[in-house]
């Protein structure tokens, strides 16, 4: 899904849907104000609803709208933008992307290792941060650390990271995968939100709690953390290592 038709105008919708089908471009349908899937990269809307639709890449459904749409999907509408892209995980990958070119890449030591990202923001003051939507608990740890430095209202772009991680062989496989995933996240469009909004993850499920408890046994060898500590890990308030340490002291 790369395109969304966002309009209440039936004529505009019919026209856009007909052309997208002819070009074989998959699309999502919505009305202004509705939340869009994370993998939407561009929005088509009517001229009268253009200001009402809040999305970074918008195209008016007009005479030759498909030409403009294809240009923007191919990246020509993003010249001059710099993105610091993060693949969240136990050891996050980070890339700096400008005009679809990779400027720098990093492999961080932990989700709380945000000094590199803050340094990159100082180096590239106009850069925007993108972050993948996966690895929820590690992402929450990183966002909390960033929020403490940048403020929780800091704008951030969340990107659907499905199929961003390649299959590779050889040494340091995970390091290569994390960095390549960060590059792919930087090249994708996403949805702008705030750090605070992304931290509003809701209560973890029973399945998530049990998974974290199982991981604690695997990581420690013989310690199973409590459900209470597993919840704190799921919410991004503790690392799994910190929870194991607390359980061992208890």
C-alpha cells in the first residue's frame, strides 16, 4: 500500500481509483481526518479538501495528477531533506539519508544509546527523525531516552518497516541487517507524530508478558522475572537486563 485516496468527493474518488487501477497502483480509501496505514507514502485528495488533509506528501486529483504522483513516489519531491533513520532493536541501526543517498551509518550499543542521534541532530540541524514501527519495547526505551533530551512533543516520523530487513550471510549478520534496515526506513515515507504519542502503547498482552518472561530465562539461564517486571519491560520503562538484575536481588 503506497497511496491513499482521501476524499468525500465521489467524483474525485472515482477518477483517482480508475487511474490507479489502470496503473496497477494499490491504494487505501479514507475520509479526511481518518488515520492512515503506516505504509502510505502519498495521498490523493480533491482541491477543496487539500488543506483539510494533513499529510506530508499530497497530490490534488486533477487532469494529470498521476504524473505528479509518480514523481513523488519516485522520490523527486523530497530533494534537500535529510533524515536520521532508526531501526529499533536490542542494538539499533541508524542511517543518515539525504536526497536518497546514504551519508552515514551507525550501529548503537543499546536502545538507550542516543548520544549518536543527538550528535547527528546537532550536525544536521534541519534533519528529521524516522523510526521503524517494530520492536515495540526497544523502541519505547529509545523514545523515552530521546524524549528526555529533545522533549516529548518532539516531532518524529514513524515508518512501516515491513520487509526492510534483508537476508544476508557471513560475519556480523545482525549488524549488517540492522544498518540496511535503517537505510530502507530512511528511504520510505511515513506518518508524522510525536514521541509522546508513540509512547502511548497501551497495556501489554498476556502473550507479550509471557514472551518477555521466557526471554529472561533464555538470557539469564535460570531467572524468570515476575509479571510485574515483565510489564515494565514491555512498556519500555526497564531493559530486560535491568529487570533480571532486580529479580535476582529480590
